[in-house]
C-alpha cells in the first residue's frame, strides 16, 4: 500500500472495497493485494501486465527495494520481509541480483570494473573478483571488451554488461525488471535468445518483468498475468493461450500468433494404427482399409519408427510377394514434440503424408496430419 495509513487501506480492501474506492476514501494507493505464488528452482517466471498492473512493484518487493506493507516473502524458508538491515544486505549480495531496464552502469568505470562491482562490495580480493568478472563477461559474449568504457558501447552491449554483473556474484535468484525493453527490436530479440541460451547452461532462478506478451511467451517457463495489483492467472504459455482464466486474459492473448507457441505435442494424434516391420504386407493393407487411411507408419518391436508404407506400394508388394521393409519409405521427416507449429507448417507443406512425432530414441509418440494443425489454430478459447 502506498501512503501513510496502509493498515486502514488493508482493512477496507479485505472487506471487498475496490482499489479506486480505497483511494477515494483513504488516499492510499493499492499497489499489490492477495498476490500468492511459488517460483521453482531453475525456472524463468515472468510477471506480465500492462503499465500500472503492479508487476515492477511486485519485483521490487522481492528484494525489499519497496517495503511490503504486509505478507511474507520466503526464500529457502527465510522471510525477506522480516529480515534486519544486515540480514537483508547479505541476502541481496549473495542470494539475488538485479538487472535494470536503464542498465544502471557506472559510466566512469570499464566493463570489467562494472561487472566486478558487486564482488568488490562483498570484499572479494581484486584478483579473484577480476577472474570471476572475466568469466561472466565471456558468458555474455563480450570477451575482448574488458577495458572498454561502458559509454563507448551500444545499448545491447551495455545490457550485456548489466547481465554479466548480475551473473558475476553467482546468485541463486536473478530479478530482471523489463531488462530488454529499452533496446531496439532486433537487439532485443538477440538478448532474449542470449538469455535463453544462458539459462539452458546455468539453470538460474529468474523472475522477469515484461509488458511485452511475445517476450513473456518466449522466455517464461510460467507466466503470471497481473491486473490492478492482483494476479489474474498463472500458467505456462500453452495454458494461458488455450485456457484463459477470465475475459481479461482472453483479451490479453487474443492477438498472439499461436503458431509460435503451440507445439507438436499440442496437435499430435495418437499413433494408431501402426504396423510392425515383421508383419506380413497383407496385415498392413487390412489395417489401412479398416481405418480408411492411405499410409501407415512402420515400427519395430520397441515402437521405434522404421519408416512409412503407402497403400499403392503395399498393394504392388503384395502381388510381388515382397516384405514391408522392401517397399517402405525410410527417408521421412521426424518431428520433436517441442517443435513449434510455425516450424512444422513448412514440413507439412512438402506433401500430404502424415508426419511422425518421435522422442530422442525415435520412439513414435504421435502423428500429425494437416487437419490437426488447422483445427488447433482455428479452435476458440472457449472450446
């Protein structure tokens, strides 16, 4: 609660009084209310919302740059909200780091001195902090720029310095407040890719604030959509797109390109029927006739895909007394379950044959046909 009488405002809002009415009656602004969520170790959790929704306020409550009026903020069981100044300083130095939208670099210092700054504050000896800083600089792709002044760098490079500074202290948690929103679109996309690549290697716990839905969907393992200081929905990108919690979330995601978010796993069908590579050719023909299909996937006893058999080839093989392995197509595209639809569509355009969804061991998980993609894209949220 922003104001000098937070308890009065808390009492009113707990009675169901609206945010606007609380302000009119008390002149207290409700920044956040009834915000409850967990962030899991190693995930990127995105706080998403329009301007004024409370997302940046919430992020700053996590390290008490803004003092929460009530409630608990637990990190490994320790309550940030009740820590002494000394305990809070220690937690900020070692448990978490922050990357700001405005870069917040020291312009009179070199890149390596900026990156090593947090370690310097911790009292780490110069040789050790420089070694750690050089390692962080290399991670973000700035090796060779250690001696450059930050004022000589582009916006994207400056943000990489900010990211390296956050990584140098090796924190458990990284708080990122609209870290890429000040960058040009192309550089912003590159920084998003850089963060995804770093996260794949480092597995940090990241809380990332964004007002850009595409960015949230791209980066977030889970997303919390905020409105008026409260959370409307928490879920994966797929959950929010396909099962919006209310009208606000539905409107929020209405313009999203689903082909970038939905994956093979979302649109594939059960892989039935299939035929064993050891079966007679007549068995394959009977299965295709029974199910009204013109092709069938061929698998080994472990359900690993070996190829595809088309009905015309099977009919000719039956006349010539050939085996399935003699006439099946072995050069077929295989799709990973996490491949987005926008990458699958060009593969589907090559021919009308179904496509196999397989795991890393080429075990058949599902089948994609053109109709299943069209159905997923045309599906309305309420369906």
